[in-house]
């Protein structure tokens, strides 16, 4: 029956004959046939859905990138500005160290030096303001821990409790964020602030 000299082309299954013919796979009744109008409409709807999702993601990415670029422009100099504030503080300390009567009765050389330091401080503050950094002084305002840091309390019955009575170090804002909170002294023992005054 078989020829022993005949070579088999299938080394894995030498006893198996030619491959059986496989009929078309069974298609579920609710699955449209490939190439039919229903299948094409379903494929088009899926492609449209993917496209709309991709467009929405790209729009969100564009908005987020625009916001990040704007934040980088506004707040990118925060580290540098924070370092410059030490210079502004030192200029202010230098001016505060000279008593008012000494300024009035000073010789022309000392007056010129004081005016030079004042001019330098104003120039520095103007440059900071041009770059979005603004100095704020909360004297007389109600204490706000978001913008101020309380250093100590001062008994002062003439003002409501929780009022800033002294600014130890001015605060600075960059854009709408606090670059450095103001260091303040807060009153205690005065009249309590009523709910209508707080609003």
C-alpha cells in the first residue's frame, strides 16, 4: 500500500495526509458580515469616536501647555527674586539704622550717601515690580496666615485682637502667589472682631 522509498514531505506527522479543507467560520447573527454596510458603518463610528477622543485630548493638552507656559513666565523667576529680597531687606535696614535727626543734621556727604541708598532701594523695588514681584505691608490689617507669619503677640487693647500692629519684615507677592510672607506682630487682648467686621 505504501511505498517505503517514497519520502514524506511532513516530518512532524509523517502518517497524516493532505490538510482538510476548512469551511467558512460560523458568524454570529448579531455580528455583521465583513465588508457589509453594517460592518463599515460600525467601523466608521468607531473611527469617528477615536478621532473625537483624540481631538479632545489634544485640546486639553494645548490648554494645559498654554497654562504651564504662562505659569513659567510668571513664576519662573521665583528663586532669583527670593534671593534678591535679601538685598532689598539690607537696603531697608541700612536706611532704618540712620535716625531721623541724624538725617536732618547730616553733612552733605552723609546726606548724599543716604539719598543714594534710598534711590537704589526704589530702583530695586521698581525692577522687581516690573517683573511681577510686589511688596506688601499689612500694618493695621486683620492677621491672615496665608500672607503673614506671626512672630509674637503684643498686648494692645486699643485695637481688635488679631490685628497686625507691627511689621518686622515686609512680605512680597509674585503674581497671585506669596513669594515671602510678611513677618508681623499681632495684637492680643483687645476687642474681638465681630462677624460683620470680618466680612
